[in-house]
C-alpha cells in the first residue's frame, strides 16, 4: 500500500467500480462505464500526463477469480488499530506544524445519498512548503519536523469523516517544463472487501494551478473536475483557530467522485 514517489507516480486513474473490472480489452483507454453516466473519469492513457504513457494497459485486462484474496473481508488495519488521534495531523509530534491549520470533513455516500459506514479513510499530503516526508522527494523546500503528513479515521454511522491538518503547498514536478502541482490532499478509502480500495485527490477552491494541471485536465467533463474541489464552509470553520472545508465522496452515479486505481 506504499505511496511511491510523489513526483513520479500517477494519482489520477479511472473510477473504481462496485464489482471487479470485467473488461476483456481496453476501450479507448478506459474501463467500461454506463452510457448514462457522465464522462467524468480520466482515461488510462493521457499523453500530456507522461506517466500514463508507461503505465496505461496495452493488453486485455484479466478478471480475478471470485475466490481470490480481493474478496477477503476488509478493511484490515494491521497491528495498530485506528485511533481518534490519527485524524489530527497537527498533534502527532511534540509541537504543532507550521502552516495554515484547516479542518477537512465530509460524508462518504452511495449514489442514492445513503451513508457508507465504517469505511477506512486515509489521507497523505505535502507539508505547507510543498514537500513530502518521503526520502525520495528531492524538492528543495524545507521539511517540517512536526509534520508527517498522513492520517486516518473510520467513517461514522452517518458516513462522516473529519481531519485536522495544515493546508499543503504547491510543488514542482517533472512532467513538463515548469510544471507545478496544485495544492491537494490524497484520499484512500477501503470498503468491505480488500479489493474495494479507492484513491483520489481533493483540491482547494480558486487554485489557478488546476487549469494547468494535466492530471486534472485528463478528466473530460468540467463537472467531474469540480467534484474534486472542496467547499469552504464557515459552519465547519472554528473561529480564530481553523478554516473548514467540506468535501463529500460519492461512490457511484451522476455525482460520483473521480477516482484513481
């Protein structure tokens, strides 16, 4: 479940389906979707996003046997259980990290608006200077000794999750000359089976870098791109302490959040 290098790994690929992929061959570089669903999902192959040229499947997809490990019950937490303090990225060290403190919360929903309960929601991100703690990140920006940049929680009975963190900074990447990634937070969700992992990114409103970013631009429909942008919400904001952002994650249907694989 490694994150990989933050500059060199893909972070936008098509939407995870509620059942394993059954396509026998790539179709225009995309997983099969219903004709009635909007064209929100990015293609496997998007040449402007250079990593997809190497990663996009060139052979027919293989369907996993029904009895294989991906059907095992999940989520699985490893030897350390999920703790309430895991969701506050500003309290994981002796001192608070530098940067703008924010609250990010929302609901995990199905296409009918029903809550998805007990879903493992994980996040990871760059620090306020735009640098990951990953040793492979050689961006010449300062590391923050009080910020690891990773957290997790379980959605409650209303499907709600909540994190306290700092707003990540933009950072350069080597996709094309003078390329910069907009500020974003990576999200991973695990459902009732190990094969049901979803990965996506949340962006911030008004970021001018989004219109220049090949990952974002690979989503064909502008409405799909908008689904990746959180909303500033003063009802979540805590006065004189932290701005609040709301971002709901919808798994299927016309309001589905674009996901990575």
